[in-house]
């Protein structure tokens, strides 16, 4: 799994929009794509038409190992495009993950369990993980 980063500490620079359209383009090319929304504002989750229900695990539960990674992945309205949604719960861990650099490492480790199911993993906040190989 190759990792490319789209990083900025400032908001409003288009990271989420770029990840959304890149993920959509790759999915339309037949790649199995997982879009991971790592922003507590959950804009990528919204763009992908997913609404997190109170009993549904999100990225927060995956990162904190409350659920298996597969349980935090959902289909979207787009073929080949899946989402690991964000919700307000991410505010609880976002400062730690952002300041320590641990977020990328933890997420990468957790996603190893499902990397064979996907071609591309993209993150709406800090990481873009490219195709395997």
C-alpha cells in the first residue's frame, strides 16, 4: 500500500473536495475505493450521502478499537466507493491524533486487515493512501 499525503493544518483549502473527486474518479475507473472521513465536521461523509446513525460505528470506533475495521465501512451510492464515516465523536480524539502524528499510523495499522479488499484508500483530512504495488 503506497501512502501519499495531502496535509494542511488550515481548513478551507479543498482537501476534502479533492479527496472526494479523486475517490469518485478512481471508483468510476473500476478501483475499489474506501474514503475515510477523518474530519469531525464530517463533510466527506455528507458528500458521499451517508448519515451516521446513533448505533453505527464510525472512524472513532475503528480508531479506538471498539469495533473491527470492517464494521466501520459502508457502501455509498457510487459503485466501488465505500466510506468510513466521521461523526462528532472524532472531536474526542482529534487533538491527540493530529498533534502526535499517531492518527496516520493507527489508521494504517487498522486498515491492514482489509487492504486486500480495496485498491485505494483516501482520507478526507490528512492522508491519501494510493494503490497497492
